[in-house]
C-alpha cells in the first residue's frame, strides 16, 4: 500500500516546458471529483440479465449523471470510457492511491479493504500478458521478492482486490479481443473482485464487457463548478511544491478564476481536465498573460508542448 501511494500519487505534464514544480505535483491534492454518465442496476449482488422481467430484485437505473464515487458504489465492475485528456488514467491512479491509504469515503469502505493493482496496458506486451502473481511488480518492482508465496492469489480468491486496467485504446484493434479474453480468464478464476477498465469510446463500444457484467460509465466534461474546483486544487498542489510562492499562487488562482469566467473560449477548453491543467500551467508560466482567442490559446499550448 505504501508503494502504491509513493509511486502513483503524482501527476506529470509530460513535454510541457515549465518548471518542475509546475509540471509535477501531488495527485491526491490536485484531484477533482469527476462526473460520469452511468447506466446500470442498483443491486450489485445479482448478475445482470438481458431481460428486465427476470430481475425482480433489481431496479434498472437508466442513464444518470453521477460522481465517480457514486458510480463505483453502485457497481463493482465499470467500463469507464472517456475522450483524450478526460482524466481516465488520473482517476484510476486516484482510486489506487485512495484505497491504498484507506481514504475512500465511508460508503466505499469495502474498497478500502481491498488491495489495488494498477495495470497500464501501454506498458505491456500483448504476447506476454501478466499473470496475477506479476501484478504488484507493475507498480513496484522492488517488492517482488518480498511477497509471501501465493499472496496475490489469496487476495483474489478472497475478493479483496481492485483490478484497474487502463487504456484498452492503446492496444491495436486486432489485439483487443486478446485483452478481453485475458480479463475473462482472470475473472473466471477469481470472480469476486472489483474491476475498472478504461478506454476511449472508439476502442470499446458501450456493452463491450457486458458479457462479464460490466456497467458502462462515460466521463463527462467538467462544468463551471468543477473547473473552478480544479483550479483551486491545482494551485493547492503547486503550493505544496513551492511554499515560498504562496502569496503569488493565491493571486494567480483568483485571477485565473476570473479570466475563465469572462473568457468563453477559455472556459470551453477548460472543461477537459488535461487542457485545464495546461491552462493553469500556462497561466503561471506566462505570469497571467493568456491569449484572448481560442486559436491563439491552442497555438500557445502546442508551442509549450513542442518546446
């Protein structure tokens, strides 16, 4: 649990030409609760069936806008879909860090009792997918020799694992069914665990994992309240890295909130968590001088990435 927190409790804006303290900061401080469009059943104890008439103990919720905490409280198996920069990976790391630190809210107390295994598909070879005993080494290699024999399988058998599989879209299209078969194989042997699988929508259509009783949840753009909360949390995270700049950061936070409220183009871009983080970094790096027009803002972001 300590290794999960140490290795995953951080956000890095790769390629952004700003100071290290601006592009690398603490995830648990900067994270803002995201909303999802959720579609599923209230009763998590019984498996979903294609016929609503056959489920007297289940009430179909239909599509609802919920916080991610509410969604995972309703379902132990989520296929989480979202566009580029919508916060999928950040969310997965946040769940891993919070559950590892027993820090999820009381409604998710059962998740706190589980060990999180964060599996990023972009780092794996499709021809050599890991077996459960290798899951810890995907987060921390230094503890592999310390694990008691069959420790992972015991956790899985007891239903005390959270399996977080990130990035179906980062696997070639003709290989995605192999990933699905791999998930199915693990689930068949260890059926009582909690799962979240992420993808961009084009790579995993709604219902892609419905035969494994996964519920679909689609990440939503941030609303104005979310954006302002994001700005607050981002500056709080930077204050931890730069305590000597507290007064300056307080001023930057207030000014950026005002700018986002007054600039419609900027406000629309900021609904995407990645772009919002870049806007915060750009605002700090340029001493509040943000472009007024969308195309100029795009050029500034692109220029920052290229540098």
